[in-house]
C-alpha cells in the first residue's frame, strides 16, 4: 500500500492531498490496517487467498488466448475483402504490435501499483472516483455482453450443426447459455487455464479446417485459384464506414488488455507477464494474418463473416462442431472475470470472496448465473445485438486498449519530463500515436457501428426478439 502512495507523491502535483489519501481506500478500514496492522479477520481472509496466486506466465498466456482468440478471428478474412489484401495485412500486423505495446504498459502499471486488482483500479489513479465508477461500469457491461455474444454464436453453431430448422432457435440458445454458465464456475484463472488448452486446439483446428476446405473448393472451381477475385486494393465501391467497420473488427480481435489486470492479480511472479504478452501477441499476429490472407485469397470478395460460412455446407458443419469448445470456453471466461470483479467490490472484507465454503460457493454460483442470464437476455431481446456489440466495443475498447494505456504511461509510468532524453521523446511519440488510435476508434468506430445498425434495418437483416425462427440467425 505504501508503495502506491509514494508513487502518487511523485506525480508532479497531479493529485491533491485529499484525493491521494483516498486513492486506494477501496475497502472499509483500510487506513486502520495500514496504521495498526492486520486484524484477525484480515488474517482469516488472507489465509484463503493462496489459491488465487498460482498463475504462472504460461497459464497467463493461455488465459489471454482464451479471452482474445475466438471465432472473431474468422471475421478477419471479411475485413481483408473490404479493405484489400495490402491494407488488411498492414492493419493486422501494425495493430497487433500496438496491442503488444499497450499490454506492456498495462503490465508496467500493475508492477508499480501491485494493489491494482482490476482495470477500474488503475483508471482511478488518473481520473479519480469518477473514472473508477465509469470504467467499472464499462468493464462489467462489456464483458457481460460478450458472454451474451457467445451465447448467440453458440446458437448459430448449433443451428448449423444440427440442420434441423423445425427446432426452435431458443432451445439452442438456452443450451448455449447453460454451457456458458457451467464453464464459468471455476473461480480461479489457474483452474480455468486447464480449459484454455482445449480452447486453443479447438480454434486452431476450426481455422485449419476452414482454410483447407475453402482452398480445396477454390482449386476445384472453374479456373482454379487464378479465378478467385481477390485484390491488393479495396473495392472501388467501399464506403468509409464499411472500411472503418472492417478495421474495427481487427482492432477488437486484439482487445486482450481488458482483463489483463484481473489475470495478473493471480500471478505468483507478475514480472513474467512480458513473456506472456509477447507469446500471445505474436501468436495472434501469425494466426490473424494467415487466416485473413489465405481465406480471402481462396474465397475472394464473396467471403462471409465468420469465414466458416464460406466453406461448403458439410465443411462448415464440421468446422462449427470443432469450434464449439472455443465458442463456450472463450465466452465463459468473461463471466468469470466480471464475477470476480463484482465479488471483490461487494465483499472486500468478507471470506465469501475466497469461495471455499458453502456460503461462498452459493454466492458465486448465483452471481455467475445472474451475469450469464443478463448477457443472454440482452443478446436475445435486442434484434440488432451483434451490431450493438460493435458499437459498445467502439465506445469501450478504444479506452481499454488504447487511450487509457497511453494515459497510464504519461501519468503513471513515465519518469521525468517527456522531452528529457531520446528514450522519453520516442515513447512519448509512441503513446501519443496509441492515444490517437484510441480516439479514432472511439469517434470513427462509433460512427461506423451506428451506420451498420441503420444499414441492417434498411436491408431487413434484423431478426426478431426471442425468435424461434432459426433462419434469422
């Protein structure tokens, strides 16, 4: 605690004494513990927390992969078709490197302020109580909606696999929600990482099946691969909003900083996080670039999103079946993260948050149930949910992945003046670029997402709320 307070004293008058004194008073009685030492209750709470400190850098990498790499990676070929092969590769590689750097900054903040448990704790350091509450709400709403998004994706997958249009789509939707709920129940990320290995094999297999399937289809088509209508350049009829919407798909594919503070809080050696972000970042860049370039070159301008739908019906069914683990495991980890955040805020001084007795498990199960239910209801009740999630992502991911990490560096990480030495000057320019990318995603991404919602309504692509009609998915 003292280290975080001493760091604040060096922030060039950025905060006054009163705000500094309350910066980390997240728990009632904190000042008493700082001055008088831990009470018996404090020791009882701490004694059960060891199980939340078992995450190594390899398991952190797995958790980040589970959070970051899902079926969204198969929307990259559609982005390539919209902006062209050249711009697609540049955006995928460039934004991947920026994401690695942003994640590095987030980790530096965690090392300097080890008291931080979740993203909102870090925002509180620079924006005070208002930023704490705002980012906490954004964090919770976004992750709960991602759970709903995976319930929707699961519904689509079941419909394609079963190929039974007479079955009400809500049946598949409820099955998806129940699976998401069950998989979110492991309370520690170290336990959850076990599922992550299955998740990674699942998405790699689904991508390979799609690449091979579309490649064979292209080879067997008249004119073979030479007849595929892919291009280095964007189609002439591509509008600004379509191009930026495609770019935001790539931006969102790299949004792994959202949960990084939460994951790092369970690491037994937090400084090892650098290995994890480099491993994850390079894996993502490789997977996204190859997936986007190969499938686009095999399918051409008619590639669909997700690209699984561009394969033959049989290959698509097989690929969706193989992808089921990643749909549900990647979705459920978001419920676990937001559940831990809510429990930490609601029960800061209670042994409930250890989740190691009957009472703790009852609260945890009820909480995960409520989060999953919220996400599922929102996903089913809002006919244009997928487009709405794109809008929410533009509004929120722009902060979590870009402008907040840039501000963290300027206000919490940077040592000395920004113009003191080439090192500070170079990093100041880099973080200014990251901040501007965040502002572009916030402004242009929001505009593009709103236009997408309007376009879907105009073209009659919006399904009904709680619809049984499987053709609408």
